[in-house]
């Protein structure tokens, strides 16, 4: 698998910027287009906006992404540098609390914006050259988006509930969070392997790392607080294409049996078969669904698009019966709070990860993987070389360029209540199986 180098990415971005400029000139004429662009970029005033419009500001979130893995050779020195930076912020008095009488977003003029500017300048999200006016201009918009990107929030440039809460976490608390996570990173500072997968639980995302650089990143859905995803070190040994899904006893009792009482066709509509202890299929109409106890049968869902694991299951050694998998509910990956499972991890674009995992297993190209998935036949594949996987709880880290990232302390392990911003969200209920069965 080929990977873009930093130079390649930079060159591509430069090319795209050049192409965009050239395209505008081709439509409006070279002279006219350049004059109009210069007028916008160089105007000292723009209505009530006191600061010069900066076309680069709104793109500042691009600098937050990094090829540096959360777990890697640079993890410790990078977070040590972040701790040093935040010690200086704390010793200088920290940052102000941001309040607002109205929703702060681009175009707003409000005294609270000046406080917002101070807050963003201190944390390094807003250049000092942007000034301290009351206008929410493009500089502030870009800085808010950069802040949101660093905190795993939707990058809309608007100070909504969670952006404001994250912004008002005191600098002393963030420093403590960095120190807590440095200890966690130190426990993972050994040889992780040439190729490995990291699942960062509070960030709800996955990195596939190769040669100390991130080869793939995947958005994930992890366990809710009442049924957390476990922290562990293991090895991925198997990928199953078109997996069967066996419903856990808890889902059978709490969800499937009550649904069968209301709708006797539920099992058939969801391609779920009943299997007895001898491996024989049992007809649903022969079961007393009103009995006090759920039937002592296996509830097994056939492979297919509506299967709770959809196309793929990724197995790793662990005592908790947890695994990574695909899902038919792709909309879950667009949510801010992706803490909805019972411990297992749903992976967006899982086929990319599968291809990467099977790279050293002969006969399993991307084309072959897709071909087998289309057959709907369950196909277990043992990896020729097992790949290390690390499930970690890292809620604060830093890249080599001193961009510091923070995430919500969803499992309340960092020792400060203000870090658990999303506490109480879907901690007990989880995702209902009514519309689509949900594995762990």
C-alpha cells in the first residue's frame, strides 16, 4: 500500500490552491480576477469587521491533522513539550472564561468576542496579529474551527454548547489532564511493532500505524459508560467477511423477546434463525414467546446488508468477547457523541482497514475482498501475520508541531468533572434494536 509523504500532501495542497486561483482567472479574465482578489485580501476595512479579511484563516483547521500517531516514538517528548507550554499558560494566569448574550459566529459584533479573542490567542488558536476587536471576523472563525478540530468537535465555527464548555475548561485542569495522559503514554512507550492498530476510546477513532506514521484513520463508535470498551493490548488474528451475528443473551431477553410478542414476523424480517443445542433450526412459531424466561436457543442472524455487523468482523484475542466490525447504521459515524455500543467497536470505512490488515495474507487484494462480500457467504480469514492492536484511553496528546489535542473524558477517568462534558448522554439506553439489531 502506498502512502503519501508530508511533501506529497503539501505539494497537492499547493497545487489545489494554484488550480483554484487559475480557475477563477480563467472565468473572469486574468487581470480582472487578480484585481478583485487583491481588493478582498488587501482591504483595510470590511463593513464593521475591524480586522483584515484573511483567506487562509478559515483553512487553519488543516494544520491540526498530523501523520504523527498518538502512540509512537514521539508521543512522550511531544506531550512533555505540551506540558511545558501549558505550565507557562497557567503561570501567566490562564485564560478568561467566555460568555455570550447571543450565539457567537462569523459576522457577529459583540463585546464577548474580545474575550473570545483573548482566549483563543492564549491557547495558540488565534494569531496575535488578529487584534482584539469585538468583531467575529474570518480570523476568529478560523481560530474557533481550529479549536474545535483540536477538541474533536464539529468544525462549524459556531460557539455552541459543547464548544463553549470545552473552551471554559480552566487551563489548570487542562494541564492536569496532560500530566495524567503522559503517565498513560509512558506505559505504552515500548516497542509497539512496525505495523499496529490503535483504538483511542475517548477520541472514538482508530489509527493504523506503519513505520511510525499514520497510514489510515477511521472514525469509530465505542462503548457507552455503562458498558465500556475495555483497555487492552492484543493481536488481530482474523477477519470474517459476511459474518453471522449471534445475539447476546441480554439483547435476546431485553429486546428480541418483547419484540416477538408484538410482531411474530420480527425474526424472519431480520433474517434471524433459532438454533438449538444440537445445531438444528427451530421454527419461531413453535416457541412460547409469552413464557417467563426467554427460550434457551441461539439467535443467529444470517450474513447480509441488514446483519448487525454488515460486511465485516475483525477478531482479536480478548476475554471480553469484544471485536471490531462494520455496521448498517452508517449515520452513527456522523454523530458528535459516538459512545453507543456495549463494548465492541464499529469502524467507518472498515474495508480500507481490512485491506490494510490483509496486506501480507496471500490472495486477499481489495478486489478479492469486495468479490467475496458480494457473495454474502461467511468467509473467515486468518491473518498470515497477526497485527498488534492497542485499545487505549488517551484524552490528551500532542503532535510534533505542538498542536495539542483534547477529548471528552467520557468514562470519567481523568479526575475532573468538567472534563466529562458529555456525561449522561445515552449512558444506559444505547441504540435500540427496534430498527436495526446492534451487536456489542
